[in-house]
C-alpha cells in the first residue's frame, strides 16, 4: 500500500522494518494518521527501540478495542509522540480472546501505569510486569469487564451493590 | 393527662412549632454534595449574583454534622453511592435532601451501568429539580420549597 | 514496621475487596522518606483518608495518604467515583447525539470538548467546515478557556485561604455565562458546535458583549496580579511546592499547563493547529521551575493570550455560512427544515442515522483543552454509530502526576497542590 509520509516519518518506518523484520505485520495510514501493527511478543522491544533510537519520548495514551472477531479479538493501541520531529505514531497489537496478555511498557514510559490499568478494567487484558495491577474505575469486587461488546449497556443487575435505604445503625 | 393535652394540637404547641419552624427554615445550611457539573451551578448559586445567603444559607457546611440540607448535585455512581449514604447517615435530624438536576433525580441522560438511576434509590429526597444543569434560580426555588415544607412540620411533637 | 498490617485494621463497610487491595498497594508502594524505618518512638505514622467527599478536592477524588508526622510519605489515589461509561454510551449513539455527553466531561470549559468531538468526526468523515464557523469556534474555545482558568484561580486561592477571590472570579464568570447564554442559549453546558460548523450564528448583541468583556477583562487580571504577585502568604504557600522536575514531566505523562510549567512548550494549538489557530498570533507561556507558582503564572498568562486571540478573531471574522451545505454530513438550517421537503427529510436522516464515516477508518484528533491535550480516537464501522470512541482526557494523566509529586510534601499543602494541578473528575473518570 502506498504511504504518503514525509521524509522523517519514512526514516522511522524504514528503521523499524529493518530492525524488526518479522514482527512488523502491517503499516498503513488512515485519514492522515500512521498505524503500525506488530506482534504481541515484540512490543517491549519495539517500544524501547522507538523511544531510544527514534526519540518517541512522550506516551500519550494506551487503550484497548474489542474487534469482536473470532480470531484476535482484542487490540491494544499505543499513541506515541516525538516532540523533536513532530511526529505521531500509533502502534497496535492484536490479542486473542482467551487469556489476553501482553508485556507492560511501564518500564519504558512511566505514565503507562494508569492507562494499562484502565485497559485492564474495561477489557480484561492482563499486563505482565505492571507495578500495581488493579482495577481503576470499577471497584475490585466487580467481576465483569464493561467495555466488552457482550456486556450490556445497562449493566447486569446485582453485579454491584447499592447502599440500603434504611439508616445504618452504627 | 394534662401533658398529653398540651402536647397535642393545642395553642401552645402550634405557636412553638411556628417559632421553631421559622428559625429552622430561615437558616437552612446546605451541605453540598457537589459531584459534577451541577456543582458548578451550585457554586454560582452561592456566588455573587444568585446570592443564597440572603435566604439564610449563609455558609456551605462541608461537614455533615453541621448541616441541615444535603444538595446532591450531579450523577451518582454506584461506587460513590455508599459514601453519600454514609454522609447522609451522619447528618443529625432534622434533615432534608434536594436532588439537583436530572442526573441526581432519575439518572438523567446517563442510562448506563455505572450510574444509579436516581439518588432516591437510597436517599429520602424532599425536592427534585429538573434541568441539566438547572439554573441557580431553580435551585433557589427548590430551597424555598423546602422552606415551605419546613414551615408546615410539627417540629415539637416530632420526637415524642 | 511501625504500622502493622493495615489490612487487618481496615474494616470496610462496603466494597471490601476494593478497599483491601487499595490499602495493600499503599503498603507496597515505595516510600520516599527512609528515616525512622523501625521503632517509631512517637508513633507518628498514620494513614489518612481524604475521602471522596471533601471540600477541597476538586470533585470526587479520594487520596489515601501515609503520613510521617506532617510529611507525606506516599499516597495512592483512588478514582472512579464519577465513572459513567461514556465510551460505552458512545457506541450506541450517533456522533451528533453524543455531543451533550462531551459537555459533561470537562464541565468547566464545555466548548472545547464540543469542538474536539466535531473536529475528530470531521477528520474521519472528511467534512469541510466554513471559515466563519472556525472563527466562531475559536472565540468560543478561548472564552471557555478563560472560564475554566477563572474557576481554577478562584478555587485555588480560596483553598490557600483568600476566600473573596472566589467571589470576584465568579463575578467574571457570570459575565461569561451571559455571553454564552446570548450566543448559544445555555449558560454553560452548551452544545454549540455541530459537525460541519456551529449551531447558529453570532448575533450583534453577542458580539457587543464579547467586545465589552475583552476590553474590560485585562484590567481585572492586572488587579489580581497586583494583589497576588507580591503577596508574602501566596508566595510561601506556592513556591517550591509540588515540584515537577523537567526531566520527569514527560515520563510521567503530564499535559497542559502542568507540562508547560515544567519547561516543555508543547501546545497543540502550535503543534498541530486546528480551526485556524495558525492564522492568529499568540504565545505559549512556559516556565522552568515546575512548582505551583509556575503553574499559576502559566495560567494567568494563558488568560491574557486568550484575550489577545479573541480580539484578533473578532477583527478577522469573515462573512459566510456557519455550517457546511452537504446534506449527508451536516444538519440543514432551520429555515430549510421548516419550509422545504428535502430539508425535513435530511434533518430526519441526520437525526436517525447520522453522518456515516467510511468503514474501517480510524482517526485521532486532539485539541488544547484548558487542562491539556484532549483527544478523541474514533474507529468507525460504516454506520452512524462509532465502533470505538476513546477519549484521552488530560486530567487522567495529570492525576497520575499528582500521585508522584505529593510525596515529600506537607499534608497542609495537599489542597494547594491539587488546586495547582487542577483536575476535573468528570473528565478523569469519564
């Protein structure tokens, strides 16, 4: 597929495909943004390379998507920015439905901490090596993952407790 | 016998009632449970233009032990609901509750898994205000309705 | 250690597992203060819970702080008390129907959120927006920025002690509310921006009010500067408090004025300009110290730059339509809807189905909200409802930074630091 990238971006993509020949599955553009899909096992190395060699020092966001396909149901997207070259890149991985796990990038960018917790809370994707792995929005007692497509919008009755309408004796 | 006569609907208790109710209604100190956007309108309601201290709510008391009226402003989450209930239980009697805005009254535009569809699921609400967010004038109107409600209570015989 | 197993002492009344895991992770967190590790003679260590209902945490934020005397050793922030599942709601609404939800996210400056959603949808569906609409959006965004910074100023200075500031800034905010009321019909959760333009044109009354405001506001800022800039109390409360070092700022993900007060001049209006920001002149205020005082200066200067932008926009405002004509992409004007058949049908189709971006398209667009970078990532599946709408909210990232900069500070400075970082919980909790 033909990509219209400016010179610096082309250098980044070339460097990436040279360094990780088997792991970069797809590079494409959509409405002006550039997306790179890599294999899940290589994400830590790819991110370290992008941060150290290509100067993508600012992690903007990490989030998940539910593709709702039978193969590779979940997708995790990393939104990274290079301030020196003024480039924005999206790195994606696809994860299977049973037991989705991926290495955490908190060692590379510290701010990935809460973003990964949010992805776990909403989709159930586990991040190995995360320093403080808990849910962030819903309480720990909640058993479901709300953003999955099969979770109903109105919630599951009884999944989360409501306080009583009579005064507490204590 | 004589005590029962004086404590029922006689001249003495109604006059005492009026006095106590007049005092209570004109000094209803609100406890703002300001959660979301309605909290900003509540701040404006305490602000310079829609000054609520002229209605007696001189200060916003953030401690529940010192407040009379709790204004739930904003949507109530399941996680937050427990905290609100605990705060409500800590408020001493007599106390009233205003559900400000569509989200506190019925869940509003947020019909989804995280939001309690109306804080009257766990709180006894006295006044509901519609609006998203309601204008501060609407909140003053609700406060005046609570004041009317207070004035018709049988305060003296309440605890007997 | 000096505090025995916390989880044995905590007897939570509700959400047992949640509370226990929170206190456990507080214990496990590395402390920055290494003295007095064993046998604490005064027994000064204590865990303090600044609970979700608190006068000075801006919204519902819960901080669990471990104290050593007056100094904070480590903190853990518990959020999610205002979580609604807005992203899940977005998957069931059309793009235009989602507009009011964006207002309620960063509810201090709703106009920026509207423009963010509109710009993202316009990017993914390739919609042309007329010039006049861009300028009206810019004026609205800058007025909302001033409104948000006014509230920040009022509450931060009130938390530091000066209560009358709150009243003064709210007086100015009431003027802004009047302008928004005249311009859009609502005081503050406006949903003025529409996909393809804005809802209605700016009237002459509104123009006059904006001009009055822009002329009288700089004097107010000067007065406040005179009051605060040489105030010994304000300086002592804010200088060297909550320092975010330059080398840590990007690593921790700070954004907006918090990042700019630590030295990085990263402003999306200059980095990737949207809505004709490249045609107006303004500066990006930056400071190097990274303490609360630097954040105060950055936001005050941002307010002055906003006034400058508004005045330039009012001069340059071009004539023309305020919404694009394409019926598949934008609502027709109300005249057409009431008086022609096609207009009515288009209105119906836009409300029922909405704008349909191409299938498989993905787009990300970010705007410079007063709190930082507010970005919308949309994945479309060809229908009028987005498949996935991810909102990157700046307050979420700034709260993460807050967890780090509170370590080592005095507990009395907590409220001032929270005020300086200025989180909005509706946005952080989505």
